């Protein structure tokens, strides 16, 4: 039973060693082992054949067998060299696999040590790359709208349109809208380049950190792990931008359809548009109204209020105060006067008697 348990333990431990190697490396080692075993069998069979030829007197006397011996020797030499190369390849593959596992373990340890830095830098790079994609997309779209035959202007840059406006003033406002649109387009491109540089700077900082904390294959593995997470975040940013791009294309189509005959630099309004004079005119002052909807009295009307109304108001205020619940009063406790104890009185009497005797 003990021997069976030992065998089971050894069988259970062997898969752990194989898991450290990759599946491709395991298959290569198995193929090399099969080839080496087959070559060793061929080599042993050739040895047996040569011994049989040398020992048999009949075959040695014949002239046909004489040239066979050097050919067999040459074949045996080649087989020896092949088996030697296979053995060296097996040893190199095993050493490479061991070094790879050691590098992976070291990389995982370093990543655990710098987990906070890793997460913070990854989050900052994700935001920077998203801002780069967003600003670059807006820059490309705005440049397309500016250079198109029918110009398309974002709604937040359009001005309010006034009827009967002077033509020169309208031209100045149109030029202002166009200038703002060009400035916004250039700013989007500048922000995109800044955010791209920020993302690249974070990548460089992480590469230097990997080189400082590890070396060799471990640093390469950390770099590969970083690039994998970064590429995943970049894919998410591009998918996120597709929704914005779809909205912008729909806005472009609606804008071109609605501004076929109207001025693209000004906003469209469904209600009747007011004239420029009506908009710029000062609004009339309205009399303030009370909560009940009635107008508040003017200063002249307040003087005419009779004393009777004032007295009625004071009475109402007094009745409201009486209706309020009285505050809870504090219960006054009776204070007791201090009285001396029996020991205190007896001690005082003795002192008094002694003082009297001393006087006598």
C-alpha cells in the first residue's frame, strides 16, 4: 500500500512540471524523444548486423560483402552525430523552458509589487488615449465640414438670428461664427496631439520602471503584459467613439437638409423670430405680485391703511402666540440646609470646653 501511495504521489507531481512548459514545447520534446529512440534502435541493429558479418567466415571471404563494411561504419558515424545533436537540442529546450518559467515567476512578483503604480498609470493612459481619439475624431469631422461645399456648423457655435438686421452687422456675426469654428477645429487637433504625447510618455515611464525592477526576459514579459492591457483599452476607446461618430453623421445629414435655404451660421427657430430691435429693447418693469396672485400695495396705498386694520393684525398675532404650546418648565428642587453630623458636634463641644478651662 505504501508503494502504491508513493507511485500515486509521483504521478500527481509530474503534471505540475509539465504545466510549467508550454504545449508547443512539450510536443517538440516528445517528437525529439521519439526520433532519438528510433535512431538508437537503428544504431543497435546496425551493430548487430556488423558483428554478424564479421563473425561469419563465408561472408568475409566473398568479395561482394567487403565494400559493405565501410558503408556500415559511415552510417553508424552519421547516426552517432544525429543522436548527439538531438540530445543537445533536448537539453537546450529544457533549459530554455526552465528559464522562461523563472522569468514568468519573476515578472508576476514584480507586477504584484508595483500593483498600485500599474493600476494608476493604466487608468491615466486610458483617459489620455480616449481624449486623443475623441479630439482627433472631432478634428477630422470639423475639417470635413469646413471644406465641404455646404458648410456644416455645430449648434453650440451658431448665433441667434434677428429679422431686419443690418447686412453689415450680419456679415460680421457670420465671420465671428466662422472664426470660432476654425479656432475650435485647431484646438481639437492640438488637444489630440497633446493627449497622444501623454499616452506615449506613460508608456516610456512604465518601460523604465520594468527595466529598473527586473532584467532580461522578465522585463520583456512585463512589457508584453502592459501592451496587452493597453491594446484592450484602446479597442474600448475606438468602440466608444463609433457611437459619437454615428451621432455626428446624423447631425450632418439633418443640418444639410434643414439649412438648404436658410443661413447656416444662425440657429433655426420654430416660433416666430423677433426683430433685432425687440430683442435689444429693455423689458418693461412688472409690478411685483404676492404669493396669492394679488398685486402688492404701493407706498401711497400703505399710508391709507386705517388703525383698525393694524389693531386686528396685532390681535391675530397675540392669538397665534397663545395657541403655541407652552415650553416645559424645569422642576425646582428644594435645597436642604447643611447640618453638621453628630461626630462634628461632639468634637466642637470638647474643643469649646477645653477653651473654657484654659481661660479659668
